[in-house]
């Protein structure tokens, strides 16, 4: 099958955050479905500005007396983590009875009591020092619902910034502590 000729836009994408599942292994399955026991949160009222950087491994260059050789002497080095960002409109700072975006990022409120880090062995063994979530991006062709692309970023640590305005906004930036997405469909 050749590459699609359909150009996707921000109207086609949906971002979902997820917690650890019952058996361990992260929020999303190999088909990007929500795993049993995992909590999930679909980001709503977003700007449609999701951005993702998937870097290649670091490259080291070995010089000959300070100069490049021809061809250059290059070697792959350390793996690099992926980074991402998106923004949305602020709706709640916290909620004790349902997941709220800011609670998930800060591991407080309902999420602080009910979400388990995707770095934990399982829900029962909430044994991770660092709180991490998984992020799923689904892109659906609006003219053909069977044309769906999915990408999952595992082990994400996330930061947020709040901005007052009309409307108030939340800017999210994060790091997926993996060198490539765990699912690309």
C-alpha cells in the first residue's frame, strides 16, 4: 500500500493520557487500545498544536588533529529521549472526583489518589519513585473512519505552565523516556 494522499490537519487528532494498567506494561496495548485497569483522560478543548521530536542517537565525530577526515569518522553514541508539547484551554485546577488535566500532571486530586505511574510494576505494586504517564496520539481521516494512524509515547514525565488570558491556557511540555514510540500504527 502506498503512502496516503490525504493531508491530515489538527481536526483529525486526539490526545489521550493514560496510567499504568492492572498487569503492568503501560496504559496502551500494541494496538494502542486502553489496557485493562488503566485510567485514561482525553485532552479536550485543545489548540491542535501537538509537537513531537523523535531524535536519532547522538553522533560522535572523531577528528584528525582537529579536522574532519573524508569521509568523516562518525560513531553512534547515547540514545536520546523524545520530547513533545501541546496546549489547551484551562478548565479546572483540580477535581477530587474525576481526572483533571492539571491533577494528572501534578499527580494530585483524583489522579493523585487513583492513577499509578507507568513506571510501576503494576497497579497493585505502585513502586515507582517517578510519576510517569503514557501519551497516545490518534489521527483519523475525517472522510474515511477506517484510515486511522496511532502513536504511543511511553514513560512520559510532564511539566505545565498556566497563562491567564481570554481564554486561560495550559501549555504542556514533556519527555518520553524512550528513544522511539512504543506503538506506531
